[in-house]
């Protein structure tokens, strides 16, 4: 399941083979449809792409995976999937805490403290540009 | 008239092998709501995996879990092998199955023992753990370590298993099977076990997929889903069929795991009998290129997924680990409400929670 092709506007980063591009505007509708079709939400993977986040939502049906790829500016709010798939609340709280992704409509909100303690670094998974 | 009471279950609790807190809201003795609180064993392993050389990560990811460590390494190596287009020697695929199934066997026996312990059946608990010791002894003989065996490597496996040790594995699993025949019927049919597990913590088939549950919990709800059905490694040659139960309660989860111990014994016999001769490691050169891969395998607790992305250097751009308990914890908020407080330990244990896996 690899792909070395790159899209013209994001030359430096690979794109997962077969991933379906999606936008903030049609994310919820697309995921609702997948839920109706019997897809299981496996997880989501967040990647720090400089000015943007790249989020892959991974689904499965009958042992075949489907990946949705969302590129969003870091200041934009991403609609939460936790009202469609309850299990998304842990995934999204983790992304919020470790990457700083902003979610709207998060069903259970840990306020950015799911795994980390009060004295831990904020958003430790972001790439350190000075390192 | 009753009022709501919030009881913190954990982080230290007799049935939890690892720290997890569940805030249980009660009305009298009935659970009405639950909120999981995590963060006791987060180690930042995904971040550490970006800082390490990609070859060192094999040892790092093994340390995510103290029970299914080898299977973490297999899943990580599969993703790297996918990116670098490395073909494994057939013997290496079989050896991965053998060590993987030994891990599943000892993990399930550990769980069956803990289940017995959770409702105070101490003699059954000790008997399961006594049998489990024999599997750990095999792991030590074949690799030099009992739990974190470091036998997996990118391109295959690091060690071979001698004919003498293969014969010994067959002898030991024969003995284990005989001993399990004496105690697994207790789990399946004993009145005290059934009274604590039948109809408790039910997840119906229709809700199972939507809740995102995985592994024995999903299969106990009547869904035939097991990553081994994809035929990764040598599973495609072993005629694998998943164990499925229909009732979706704690009892069904126990039965699935009990039957899977026999299934693992069967898979071990097949793998050893079909084990091809030849190399155990494919040599490779260079670093993972700019590419991404998703791999998945079946751990004792369910489906494990790795997303790995290379950038052409010895460091990886991203390693994302989705462990089975991470998928099963949200389902507790459906299993627990409506049940008695006294059922909570058995229900929580029925998902076989691994908190070190969940938090990484």
C-alpha cells in the first residue's frame, strides 16, 4: 500500500495510495455515507505539514481499507466525527492534544489533556523547526 | 429517591493490571454513565520513533506492550518492508507466525486467568497461569527472553528455530492442550462463571461495527473480522478461519478467547509441519524513501494498525500506532450503563484492556 507519486502542490510529501481527497465542507457528509454503508472507523493519522495539517481517516469494510485525506490550514476548525462514530472522540482528543488540531462539536472534550500532564509540553508531536 | 454518585474506578484497582480510571456515575447500584480518564502511562513512543534510526524502532515499538511485543515489531516491519519493497524469505514468514501465535497463546491464557481472578476463582486463575509459564519457557528457549523477544527484524527474523526446539514446541503445546482440556470446560460451563458473564456488558451485532470495536470483542458480537483473514505473512497458507460467537456478552468474549487458544495451538502445529527451509532474513540497503504505508496485523486483543511514512533519511517522518484497546475503550460507555456496579470489573476486563498499548 505505498505510493511515491506526489501531487504538484505538495511536492515534498508522499500521498497514501488510493487515498480520497476530501475537504472540510464535505467531510461530514462523506463520513455519514460511509457509516450508512457499514464502514468501520479504524483511526485517523495526523501529520504536521508546515502551515497545514494533513489528516488521514482510515476506514474498513470487509477487510478492505479506505482512506480519506484532508488538508487543512492550522487555524481552521475541523468538524468532529464523534457524533457519527462515537469512537472518534478518543482519536480527535488525541490529535487535539498532541498536534493542536481544532475540532468543532467534539462529543467528549478532554480540553487538550488526554494523555499529558498539566506541566507537559503543549502539542509535542508538531515538528520542531529549530531542531 | 436516589441521587447520582460518582465512583472513581482505578487507576489502582485489583482487576486492572495497568492504570486506567473510569469515572462511574451511579444511581443506587446501577451504572448510568462512564467517562474514561487516561494518561498514566503515556511515553511519547510515536515521537521517539521519529527521532530514532528506523532500524532501532523495531526494538522501540516492541516496548509499547509487554504482552504482544513481538506482534508490534511484526506490524512495524511489514510497513517498512512495504515502503522499501523487501520480499521476505518464506521461512521468515512462518517463524513470525510461530512466535506470533505463541504470544497470542500466552496472552489469552493470561487473560483467562485474570477473568477467573476478577470473580474470585483463584484456583482457576493459578492453573491458567501455570500453563502459560510453559509458553514463556519456550519463548525463552528459542529467543533468550520471555516477553520482549526481539526476534523480528526488517526483512525477516533475527533468529532461526532449531529442529530440536521445534519438536519441543510441539511436545509442549500437546501438553498444554491436554491441561487446557481440563480447565477450559470450567470457563465454558461452570454455573458461577456463567452467572457473572452471561448477558453482562452486551454489544449487539448491529452496533458493533459502528462502535469501532475490534478483535475478540468484535468477534464475540457475531462479526467474522480478523486481520489474519487478510493472509499476511504465512497465514494465507494456514487455512485460517476466525472464531465467532453471537451473544456479544462477557461470556461470548471468554468463549472466543478460550477457543482461540485451541486455534493458536492448531496454527502452531500447521506452521511447524509446513515450515520451509532456507534463509530467514533478506538483506536490504538504504533508507525508506518518500512513501507511506499502512500495515495491519491481529494482536491477541484485536487489530493493530501502523501508518509509517519515510522521507529518504534514516529517520521516519511519522509512525502512527493504532492499538486494539484504543478502539475498544470507547465501547465501555455502551457496555457499562444499565449494569450493576459489581459487574464493572468483569465488563472492563472483558475487553482485555492494555493501557500501555493505548497510551503508547
